[in-house]
C-alpha cells in the first residue's frame, strides 16, 4: 500500500466511507481501522448493494482481498 493511500485512509478514520467489494457488494460505514493489507474495520456498517433495501450490519471486518474501491462520501 502506498504512502499516499495510508495518508488518505488516516485522514478518514472515524468518518463514513463507501466500500465496493468484489462480487458487486457495496458497504457504507465508519472507518475505525485498517492495516497494510487493506483489511478494514467498519462500524455502524450498512449493506447498500440494493439502494431500496439497505441492511444494517454493525461492526464488521472486511478482508482486504475483497476490496475494490474505498471512497469518502461526497463533500457537502
């Protein structure tokens, strides 16, 4: 993982991030932690794959192998 990636993730600790996973799943949750393998700890997580049918997942760990994209939500 690049230094820039680490810096961006550190800036977003405690903030809501959007995560796209292999297989098309989408998650939204508060980034509580991460490591060099891009394993993520997300809190207050929701499965947003189906916009009309979001599911609350709570505290989860996402294995870095499955992560395709991590994005902060749009600025308001």
